[in-house]
C-alpha cells in the first residue's frame, strides 16, 4: 500500500469543501478551521491551487471558490456530453421555429467559447456557425450570458489577463457599464448583442446551468442585424431562455436562486 501524501490529501479535502459550498465563497480561515488544517498550510495549498486555476480567490472579504480551470475540466467530462446531446435536440426544434442558426457553446480554459452543437435551418441567405468554431472571450452575447450568472469578481479576474475588445462602436467595454448590463441579463434571462460584435449581425444568448447552478453552456442564435434587430432580439430572447431552461432541467441542472446574492457578495 502506498503512503498517503499529506499535502495532496489536504488539497483534495479543500476542493471537496469548496465544491460542497458552491457557489458560496469560503474564507481560508474557515476552511482551515473546518478541515482541522494548519492555517499556514491551508493558505499555501490554496495559493498553489489558485496559480493552477483550480481555486479562485475573490479577495480577503469574500473567500475562495472553485476556479475556472477545474470547473472547465470537470464539465468537459460526462455530464457536459449528456448536456450537449440534450441541447442538440432542443436547438433543432428552436432553429426550425426561428429560421435562424442556433448553437451551443462552452467556455474553454483559454476564456474562448467553442461551439459544441449547431442547428441550421438550411434555408435562405443566413449567418452560419459550425461545430468547432471559436468566439473570443469578450464576444458580447456569450460573455454576458456566462458571466452575468457568476460572481463579478470572476469576471474581473478574467479581465486582468484578457482584453475586452472594442469590436464595433456599439460594443460595451467599460467594466462598470458591463456590471449594469449583467444585472439586466440576470433579470431577463438572456443577453442581446445588436451590431456589438459585427455591424452586420444581431445575437441572443442564454445560459444552461449545471447541477451546482453555474453556467455550463450558453445557447446562442445569430442572424443579420436587419432580421435580428433591437426589437426582434426581445422576441427571440424569451424563446431562447425557455429552451435553455428546458436543457437545464432535462440534464439535471439547477438554476440558482441566489445568483444576485452571489454576485453582490463578490
């Protein structure tokens, strides 16, 4: 029998405690006390996990949550495959109803969003998307759909190493303004982007939640801005939100009722 490595064992217990508390942040001191760890040891392990992206430190007053790299790793196995299969069924129906391409995307550890499922109505001149296509971190509709439902500190942490690109004159790039946009997205359940990513395009996106209440995918639709304009996005938005909620329910996910509280606590 191999000997247990204390530091590895402690790291596993820390991650299990953070997972049990998710999406609530836990302070290092509380973790040390709960797990019976030396405070210095606990801080050092958390610092190592943070450097790897497995833990996200939201600051001394907020505490720690599971980090984006670990969440990306976890959601890339098993459960997401099931969710993607469910999403494909649901977006096929919605795409036929809308007449627009509808897709599902997940966020990678790089911050980009990769398309994992697509349904194309296959008629007329239209905007198209293919499985494997990638959108940049700050693609407005997708960024807002994912980060409106996560602690704002998670978003701020990402912006320290990634640029919020000014794709067009319509793109919202100011962090304070984006905080307000995220609040609107949370309230209505979907994000909108008209000529913010491309002057010729309009987009809507809505999150699919995993069993912890965190966004695991975003469903999106793209069309020409002349079709998906500032009025039409709010007709399409509720339909996309309903589809995303159906995918969440069918895949065993949970829409967290405490999203606003988590956001404000950050």
